[in-house]
């Protein structure tokens, strides 16, 4: 890529200039040089932005013809897909560990009875996820989205392998549990890193596709991936139990964890040759060049509302995952096999998938804000119904399963699918990584709080509380979050630039030693 900056020169003109005007001439030349340089820099940024959005094969192919446009769209879809789909690991690792804990309790009843460390196996991954989201938010803004994704994928592969082979000193079961706790902390860091790296990259790459499908595609490769991972996290152990039976549960739990490394390994292979996306390259600047007072004024309120929505959604969602045992116990007899228990668990964890698919369709029609509001209100109404008629429903387990499934589906249609989209598309590119990472970390803190706050047996009260929270949050979203359009990524960058200029800071994306010039 050629640079116009290096070829530009100011020719000295020999002319007679009065002494008192010499300074004015030099100032004029310097001003002209600066303006010309900035224009050339903008041109260079635009060239990089346009060229890096396509997969290079020696040259940039023309997409003016119909066939070329179709191929280009598929390439862009491929880039979005490999950026966001790693969140399958989040759903899979979060859900499969529940079945692993169930197996460990059956295999080692003496060592696990009253062992509080067993609960930490599942909880510690949430802590690691928060650490990964916080640290890699800055990392992806500073070092790049691709660099962050590669690092996250490597962490996932190594930590999953360590969890699979966890072993205690001299065969100690307590030592094995302690080792799993340590390994799953690092697994959580890898999962958390995917949010501000992979999801943000998917958001930016989706903005380069044709308008009309951008939001739905982002939900498909991120939130739908999490839900598919949740379903697989229940389905894979069920299949393994059917294959190995109850007599070989040691192989079942180790393989259930180990198969979680398959997707990260495949993603590492396809992510290594990919290129950094053009949106990031065009707008990457150091934090020291960002006017933070302008950021707080423009994005402080919407960031706070996004954090509240994400926190409350995870608060109820991860808590209600505890209630699957109530449904299973109502359907199955006490002497049911572990395979039947896992089979019903698979069904329950499939409930969120229809909500995500419907959101993929409607988000580009009515917009993320209205999907979010309608989902919250509908879920709140269904939750109030379940709370009011809980005593009748619990004795009709089939009807309870259906209504509970609708409750979970509406949750995914609204906040489950759209809160991550809004977090990734309501900020300028320069701070998108840290903005999204902080919001996701606060949401995951809600999951941790929900496990402890709703960890009892007052299911009816919990439905009532979750419904009230959903309706309250719907009001906040209606008044304080913007409607997000198809060109929102570009619009937010332009809005941020204009606000900086109006505040007297100038254009933060224009300065000499840019990332583009150095590269």
C-alpha cells in the first residue's frame, strides 16, 4: 500500500519577501502542509478500510457484478462467523460442568458429601470470565481484535485440556477437585476474552455487509452460539452416558469436558490466516488521545442502562437454571437412570433456541430496542402468570414445562439476544472493546449474584421478583437507550467525532503517528 504522505513535499519558491512577513509565510506553508497531510491520512485510512474488509488473494477483486457481490457477501459472512462463533465454548463449558458435578457426586459420594469445593468448580469459571472480560477489553482496543481472539483461543484449548486430565496427588479426589478449580479459572479467562475480542470483531465486520441483515447476523454468531453451546453441554453428556452406560462414568465426565476443546482448535486453524478488520484499523487510536469527558457525557447514561439490563438478565437467567432439577424431579421417578435425567436436562436447555432464532429474524425489521422492550414486557407478564398460578402448574408438569419454555424463549428474544448487540454497537470504535468488556463483566457479576441470591426453594417468589425486574428494566430501555440502525457503527464514529470537534478537542482520529502510518 503506497502512502501519499511520504511523496508529499513543499517546494521552496524563491521570491523576495519583506522581513516582517516572513513568519506569516512560514505559518501559511505549515498550515497548508498540515491540512494536506491530514487529507492524505484520511485517504489512506479509507483505502485500508476498504481493502482490509476483503480477503486478499493477491489483489482486490471487483464485486460490481452479481456473482462477485454474492461471493464477497459470503466472504464477509465467513469473517463474521469465525469471529463470533467461539462463544459456543461459553455455553458448552458453563452447562457441561453441571452434568460433570452430578457424575462426580455419584462416583465419589464419600468425598463429595458436604464438600463446598465442589460448588466452586462451577462458580470459579464465572470469576475467571469477569477477569477475562475486564482485561481483554483493553487488550483488544490496544493490540487488536485478531490478536485478542488468537490469545483467547489458545487459553481455551490449554485450559480445557488441563481440566480433562485433572488429577490429584496420589489419586486424591480432593486434590483432583482443587486442580479442576484452578484450571477452570483460566478457562473462564479464555471465555471472557472472547466477548470483547470476538464479539466486538463480529460487530465491526457485520457493519461491512449489506444493510438489512447486519443485526440478525451478529445475534446468530454470538448469542445463538451461546445457546447452541448450552444445548450441546447437556446433549453431549447424555449421548456419552447412552454409549458408555452408568458403569463407565469416569470416561463420560472426562470426555464431556475434553470435547469442549474441539471448536477452539478448529477456530484457531481458521483464525490464524485472517486479517484485522478495516473498521478497527480505520479508527484505532491510543487511549491517551481520547477526550474522556466527551465519552462520559455521550455514553455514560446508555452504558449504565446497558449494564443494568445485562446484570438483571443474568441475575435471573442463571438463577432459573437451578430450577431445571425441580422440573426433572416432577417428571421422573426417584429411581430413574442418569441417562433419563440428562435427556430431560437437554430438553430444558433447548428452550432458549427458538427465542434467539426469532430475534435473528425480527431484529432487522423492528430494531434491537423494540425487540428488547417487547421481550422484557412479554417475559414479565408470563412470569407474573407463573407466579400467580404456580401451585396449580407445578402439579401439571407438562403444562409447567410448556409455559416455562415460553418464559425462557421470551427472555432470549428480548434481552438475551439484544443486550450484547446494543453493547457492541452503541459506542465509537476507539473504545468499543473496553465498553463492551465492562458491560459484559458487570452482567456476569449478575450471574454470580443470582446463584447466591436465588439459591433457595422459593420458586414462586423468584418468578414474581424476576417479572418485576423485567418490567422495570423495560421502562429504562424505552427512555434511555437509542434505536440502533443498520449503519450504527459508522454513525457512532461520526457522532463521536462531531462531539469532540464541538467540544474543542478536534478530530481524535486525526493525528500524525497513527497505527496505520506505523503499519
